[in-house]
């Protein structure tokens, strides 16, 4: 695990936001909720995104913000104490290659990279780096998911045997330049979207993934769209089964043409003594006329008995700051603690690389129609 002795003056952390689109603005809103923080740099090649993010950061209290189109246009070593990379997926490798030598703490959005070779290069580069790099896997930090993990670790359902994750949701949202319509930019849906789930599977099973079989396709969404004569190729539905070296198995069920599904996500974990299930509603902004909705945690013992269902409340201010049930805030809270005190990075480059490797194997399985063995030997390091 990475540790750092990086200290910030007067405990203030100045953040450079690299990528100022929808998710970059979610990071800005959540950073503003932390004590002793400010946005000091905003970088994005798109003027509209720069202007929107600047206005947002200023409205939330940051002042004297440097605004640039690319990070190399300013001296980050004097302007920032932390870098948050929220640019399009296919830019992560180049940005990390350029920014890792600066030895400034980095939080980089998932997926880590969009090719296996690029991922391996970043993992290798980490062996020379001292400052922390945190891969943004927000799903770990959703209060309902965090509670699920705590219940599992407490032994409430005994030894975990099976895990399934279902997400039935809305299609990919429009992005600047429509970069997310093509797998060459995203890494593919099972990398871009589902690396979150593969990371959760690895975390909960605490085991090594060895094989995956997936079936999926691009069957409904974006088929009537054309960009420079090309039709989008991103998968909009899939099933996947992931096997681990200790005999555990996990499944994933993804559909991205199911906007009316409520809950949007269901995470089910089965142990030899019972079952736990988390039910997650989709973002409230897509359900403006719905009554208040809450995530739920259900416990079902093996014996014939009623389920114990508990509503998991999330602070309204955190819900308003983003689409991830407050997870972006809790993630930044821990990242800031790492910067200030040197605590361990909880989601390492190794974690991010393994999740990407599983996603690539799943995409390959869909293309070939066969199960794909997973080799994470190049990625499983304490980084």
C-alpha cells in the first residue's frame, strides 16, 4: 500500500481538477464539503466545461483559480497539493505518464486506462513513485455498500459463497464530443461501467479472479446514431460469471435500456448462514416526480423467517452533491486523510488495474464466445 509524507501548508489542500465535465463538477461539489480545501486549478480543453466548472467552484468558495486547457500550461507543483484526473477514459494513460513524476498526490477516476498495455505501463511506473495514487471506485464508499461490507465482515451470513450484482439503468449520457460512444475511447462498457462491480467482487471475496465468461451485445441503444459515418459499438446489455481461485463465483447482470427500473441496482451476497441484499435507487434527478426513495439493506436467514429490511439514509446534502449516494464525498474524505496524515491508500493502482483486466477479459469473452482465463500477475502488487 502507498504511504506519503506529503504535508500541506496550514492543513489546506489545493486541488487541480483535470477534466471539468459532469463528473469533474461532482468532484468539485464534494471537495467543497470538506474542511480546509479549495479548487486552485481547472483544466479542460472545452471552454464550456471550463466556464461551468469555474463558476461552480467560485460559487462554492474557491478563489484565485487558474484556468487552463491542458495541465502543462501551468506549474502544478506550486499551484496544487492534489490532482484529480476526471478526463475522458482514453486520456488517462498520457496524463498519468506526464503527471506521476511530479510526486503530487493523485486521485484518478476509473477506469485506470483503456488498454492492457497502457495499464501495465502505469503499474510499472508506480514502482518509482512515492506520492499516493488513489483510483476512484466510488461504489465502495456508498453508505449502503459500506454497510453491506461491514455486515459480511462481521460474519452475519457466515462464509461468503456467491455474489451477484444487477444494474438495470438508463443509457450512457451524452458527453463532450460524444467520446463515450466508442469502445476505443472507453475501453468498452464492461471496462468503463463494470470495473466498479469487478472491484467490489474482488474486495468482498478477498480472492484472486481466474476466469470469466460473458455474453452481451449492443442491441438497443445508439443504433440510430452516427459519428463521422461510424455507429457506436458500446455494449448495452450483458451477463457475466466470474470465478475465483478459492472456488467463489460472482455474476453480473447489466441492462442499459431500463430507465424505469427501481431499484436501479441490487447487490446480493449469499453465505452458508444467510443472505444479504442491498437495493439502490437511481439518481433522484432522473425521478423528479417520485416520492422519497431510500436504499435498503435486507438480511434473510436460511431458516424460514421474515426478512429484516433496513432503510439506509444518506445525508441530503451529500445526495445533492452527486449521483453516487454520497460516495464521492466519503472517498474524498479518505483521500484527504491520506494526503494529510499518510494513511494507506484504500484503492490502489493495483486494485484499479485488476478491475480493468477483468473488464477486458469480459469484453474478449463476448467477442469470442468462450471463457477467458485471467492473469493478474502483472498487476497484483502493493502499490
